[in-house]
């Protein structure tokens, strides 16, 4: 009888321990949503106008930019990579679009200037951004260069080309001219559909497509497998190099979209556009629960992480917080997000080890 009671007591203790682990895991996995709620509560209590309809629209437009970048970054980090070039590609594609609108394609040998149609300009800019991303992926796979080094090099290359495009000067008033058929570019940043800005619609579409890709398509499973164990993924038939190149191409494409949106909103293109955007994108991804070790994360979590970063940034601006303190706070958020990610990883390893011991 005593042995039976001891056995029941031991089982109850195990259940309590497992329940505690489950709660801890739930809190860690839901950290982005919890952080978003807390940030909203804090800033709403400090300023009731913070959740006004107009301010929510403005914040959503800011969030959309970071979210689109972060979606591309999610694919990279899921594959156990990193892309430091996204901010520079934003600036480069903005400058390309601005130059094509204001100066066209000059052919001095023929003495003519070609002004592409607005949609052609968009396609060219997107192609350049995608190409820059694919080059990073090719360097990483072909020459076995660490993603951190390869993309940092591309960061400087893209930023340098952006500066060379107009000798460091801004392309101002990029509205085009009707006789050249290149007007309407500003609609991308200022236009609305059903009262919602186009940039927000783009964010929603990208998030839905990325969610479907990562959860329903074989490519998404390959990305997760690549981040979990590259060697095992290769042995199971995953085309590792091709998958990596596509992943970085997606990141470059997303960067180009952001570059076009910002240039359209500002009706101007500056070579420094997108400076440090890579840091906020990485912060949103990690805060949203995607592991820097790869193989774990979700698009939904990234989206929530982007909202946390965006709401935090706009809230600090509304509160009149110094730009220097804003950088300090954002930096602290990034460090905290990485620490929490490591805590979650260690907790999952510990739980897996406990389950193996129980099975034995």
C-alpha cells in the first residue's frame, strides 16, 4: 500500500513538473504577443490618443515596412542563415527607381534617353533586389562563405552602388512626366484600397503567401529541415544549395519591395535609405520566436514581432523620448530577444532529455 502511494505521489510530481514546463514554454513561445499587449497598455495609459484610428493607420504603415523585410529575413534565419544586406538593398532599389524615373536610361552613343514605363521600373527594381540576394546565396553556397561575412560584404557593395547612382545625391520629386508615360509611382506609397494603404495590403499578402509556403509547401519543409540539420536534409533529398539561393533571393525581393514603398511614400530616393533596417528586421524575427539556430519559427510570430518593434518605436516618438534613448531601448530589446531565444532553446533541450529518460 505504501509503495502504491509513493508511486502515485511520484507520478503527481512528474505531472506538476511537466505542467510547469508547459507553462514556461507557453510564455516563451507567446512572448511576442505578451510584449505587444504590454506595450499597448503602457503607451495607451500614457497617451489615450495612442490607439486612435489615425494613429493606428500611421503605425500600421510603419509596421508594414519592417514586417515585409522581416518576412524575407524569416526564411533566411529559418535556414540557419543571416542577411545583413537587406537595408542596403532597400537603398539601392530606391535609387534605381528614382534614377529611372527622373533620368531614364541614357544611351549617349545613340544620343537618346529611354524613359521606361512605371511598371517596367518596378520590375527592374525588383529584379535588381532579387539578383543581389541571389548573389549572396551563390557566394555562400559556391564558396562556402559564412552568411554573416557574405551578406556584410553585400551590405557595403549595395550601399556603395546606391551612392554611385547619383554621386551621393537625392533623386527628388520622382513623380515622372505624363509625356514619358512614367507617372503614378507615388500611388504605391500613398494609394488606398478599401481605405487601407497599399503597403499594408502588401504586408498582408506577403504574410499569407509566406505562411502557406512555410506550412503547406515542400519548399517550406525543406527550409525548416535545412535549419534543423543541413546534413540530414541533404541526405533526405533536399537540394541544399538551390534552397539557400532561393531563400536569399526571397530576402532580396522583399528588400526591393520595401525600397520601392519608401521611395514612393517620400516621393524621393536617397542612398542612405534603409540604414540599419536589417537590425530591426532581425529583432522582429527573433522576438517573434524564430530561432537564430534555424529550424524553428513562424511567419505569424514574425508579424507580431514586427508590430512590437513598430509600436514601441512610434510610442517612444509620441512620448517625446530622445532619439538616442530610442536606440538604447531598441538595442536592449534586440539583446533581450536573443537571450529569451537561447533560454527557450535550452528549455526545449532539457525537456527532450527528460522525456528520453522517462522512456528509458
